[in-house]
C-alpha cells in the first residue's frame, strides 16, 4: 500500500531520533532531513507518474497530507522538548515546508482532475458573463420581472425570439424536402415528408393515465420542516456528494468511492433509501440549515379542470408526444395506410419543477420539438441510413460508462453493425440529430451521444441515446433519441378500446405460428396487489425467446423467477398466473402494433448551449477593454446584416436606404444604424448580438461588407450587396468564396473597437 511506504521512511524513522537523541549534530540532522526530502520527492515523482486517475491523485494527496501532519508533530516535539538545537529545529521546519509544498501541488493536481478550483471558477465566470450579456441585450429575461419574477419562467426578448424562430425554422426543414450542405461533411438530402400536427396543451386525465404520467411522472421532494420550502431530494444528495468530491480534497478514498457509488445509483434509490442517505450525511435545507422532512413523491404535471363544473380533470401536457399517439389511426389513414411514416409537433410543454435552477436548462414551461417515427417492429432498416453511416463523432455506449472510460470517436455505421446502436432507423436519426446540431453551431468536440444505462431504460424500450452538449453546467441532455417499441400505442389501445394497429396484406394466405401470452389479471392481482399492472406489462412485453423460456420453466418446475424492470426486482411467476402458447393460424393479413422511434428536442436547452458555444471575447483596438462577441452562424443569427452610413451625410443615408430596400426584397433581416458614434463602436454593438455581416456606406456607388469574426472587409458595388449577403446567409457561398471574387478593403473606416 502506498500510504505505508511514506510514513516509515520519513516519520517513524525520524521521530525517535529527534526525541531520544535531541543533541544530534546539526550536520547529521540536516543530512537526515535532506535525505528524507529526497526519498519523499522520489516517491512523489513516481506517484505523480502513476496518479493518472482521480482516485490515484486523491490517494497521493492523502499520503502527502499524512506526511505533513506527522512532520508537524516532529517540529512541535522538538520545540516542546527544549533540548534540540536551533539547527535541529530549523532542519525539521525546512522539511515540513518542503512537504507542504508537495502537498499543495498534489492538491492542485486533484483540483484540476475533479474540475474544482480555477477550472470551476472559470466556468462560473463564463456563465455569468454570457448570462449578463444575454439579459442586457434582451435575448431572454426572467418573466414577471417587476414583480420579482417566478423561478423557472423566462421571456424571450426580440433577439432571442429571432434565434428561437430560426432554430425552429431549420428544424422544420428536416420535416420536408430540403437540399443543403452540412458543415462540409457531405451533401445531405432530406425527403422525410413528415406529417406535422398541432395538438392542445390541455390534456384530459384519461390520456395521461394511459401513458403512465398520472401514476409515475414524479420526483421525490423534501420540505424544510420550519419554513415549508420544497427541494428535490435527489438534487440535494447529488449536490452534497459532488461538493464533497470536488472541494474536500482530504476526503478518504473509501468515502470518495462511496459518494461516487451514490451518484451512480441515484436514479435507482427509493424514497426510503434516499431519506436514509440524507439523514446519514446530515443534509439540511440549503437556505436555512433547518432539518428536512422524509422524501415523498410529487407529480410534476400542472393539474387543471376542463369546463366549469370541475368534474373533468385535465393537465397541462408534460410532453407533446401523446397528441401524436392518440391520433395514430387517423394519421395512418392519411398516409395511405403505409409504414413507415413520421409525425412531428412543435409546442409548449409544462413541468412543475420542484426547485428549478440553471436558467433556461430547467424551466417550468418550455418548447419541445418531437418526431414519432412509426415503423414495422420486424423491419427497422432505413433506406437512407447509408447517407449517415460514415459520420464519425463522440459516442458513449454503456460499456464505456460502466468501465469508467470516456466517450470515443466512432463511426455510426460501425456502431450499428456491431449492435451498439440497436437498429438502422435509430442510427439514422442519431446521425440526423448530429448534423442538425453541428449546423446550428454546436461545437462538435463538446457534443456526444450517450447510451442509457440499464437502470435508466424503461422495460419496454429497445435502446435509448441522449445527445448531450457540454456547457458551463457540465454535460446537458438536449435531445433524446429512443426506440420506445410499441408501448405507447398498446397503452392507448388498451385504455381507449380503439385498436391503434397497422396492417400488412399478404398476396396469398399464410399459415403462421403466433405467440400468445395471456396473463391472468386475477391471479396477478392476488399475488402482487398494487404492483399487478407493472408485472402484467412486463409479461406482455416479453420477446418470443423470453416467453418460450418461461413456458419451458413453468412446465417443468411450475414456477420461475422473472425480472420486472419497473419494480427493480425479481418476482416469482407461477403456472396459473400466465398462459403461453404458440398457435397456428391461416392469415390473409398481418395485424401488428407499430414500434416508434422518437427523437425529442429540448429547444431551450439547445439554444442556451448554442449561446455558450458561440460566445467569446476579444480585445478592443486600444486593448483597454474586452469586447463580447456571439459567433452565430448566419443560419441562426437574429439579424443577418447591419447597414452603417460611415458619417452623417444625406447622400450616404439615401444610399443606405436603397441597400435596405434591396435587403428587404431579398428577405434578409437587417437594421440601419445612423447614430453618430464611431463606426468601430457600431461594429462592436452588433457583434455583441451576433450579426454576421455589416455593410458600411462610404460611397454612393460601392460599399464595404465586413465579416464579424475575421473583421475582414471586401468592396462590392451597391447593386450587388443584397445578392452577396443573400448567398452568404443562405450558405450558397462562403466568406472565402466572396473574398476571392471581390477586392479586399483596408481603409480608414476599419475596426475602431
């Protein structure tokens, strides 16, 4: 053990010498101290080379701190004994100082590894700068600000509305035929022809009972026992463990491992287990330090009543997907009764978060853009998967997560062929999501696709991946791409009595052997009581292989153990609880419940991450201040172009109006700034809201066009301005293209920021 190597060499060998032989000659004492430091330094270097992980760094710091503590005891003993010479004391003090330096270095290495210290401060500083800029420029602000606001509710201002509208407009282009180049990766032709719907936000209770939201859409909550303030129980435990790991650098390795285990299984903890951990760690209300109540479930849906009687219960929808599922029958007919097909919806969703935080990342009302792609469960291939198969990006499959490794670059085609991604259709949408986010301006190096771990997966799901974007808050789930199998349509079929099924007609009748699973609700109810529904759903969702294995076990043993994921435990199934058989039938058509592949986009989260990824600062020309810049791609920039008369001059103003009229005709959003401030200040003002191009009118015949990030300028005839800007903003030409075509301009009106 490394710890035991340190102490005998430095402390236990020196402590008896200093105490029992206080009059050791100074030279010998100095030599001993120097030898101790050399031995300690040698071990420190070796440990430093080996300490590549957080655990190793934490152990190394513990060893150095133990050495410091023990050497401090030596110094105190020498000073208290009175018999040691000044040289002896000085040598011991020097040895202590050297050990403290090495302990400090080990602490800094650990801080860097866990993201504490300077790194955390830098992230916090970036976040505050970005948020302050966004609020000052009115991208978004807290709602009802004059009444001190309401947590989790935000208003988008004019530039924020334009960014959001541009993101949603581009998302809609994914629904219909659109041809464009994707960030130089490849020419990507989208021909989905999805069916867009717009459903009400208010949803009857029966719909959300069928989907499981009424029963299961809950978070565990605790209350301040004196003030009544509410907190999410898992967030308090998570924050406590993370703070200990990041800030308590002297944490014993055993305790650090325990906190990591708690974080890993946090989603699996029951109310009782969560409450026990909160009490064990002495976690109290963050604001008042008062004791907390035991955790209890809180449903996150906003409840309302439909109609004046109050008898018809409804909820504000927590997602947009249910409106698509309940309309499946009509959409299937509208599509000519053909599969596959996809329906999509953009709309508001509502979740009554217990303690919303993190700005736009966790709010109570937000915009979702969801696609439900219905497919034959026996054929999840996709004809256009080949278009995305060669894409390579960061993927984080469950195997890497469970082994403690990091996300790795993978080719999407390899991930599907090896079974890492369950099927081609799921893989196709993962590729589409990657291209969409990259084109918006998300940094590809801070974008990864993380596969859900087994404890995160619903029992009915075939495979689930999240597009996670790294920002100052860490890795944030922004898009979920899930193969939800046939669960949703089956649930609504059972509750409504309307079969939500698809048909495959055979040219000739076929004799088929069908698996028939018939659970006995009566026997399951007697055995499992309140858990009956979860056991029944798990039985009905069995694959053919699982069902036949259960059938064989029941026939030989009369009972078998069965894992129910939603319960998180194994149950015993007896022969009378379920009937499993294979029956032969002559069929003219196949009737089946389609599976659904669901990409679900959190638009607010994507936009916030885009804000951070697009933000940077650069020095003014005088280098006396730092200027804020958003490097939005033209695709999402709130304003595409500004028009600046160089000086207050009627001829220049008239020329600017001509240019503005041409830009309006071309459909390019723009603003004219005729204020008397310097042209450099006007550039800086529009850079701060991410305007990519600026037209400076310094002549009545030709003008300059400036590119925001390079600050380069070209000179263009006034009649060509609108067409050049249109080509740039629509991606038909790059800045390099137009720079090669038109002369560069370097003149007295250059950037004066």
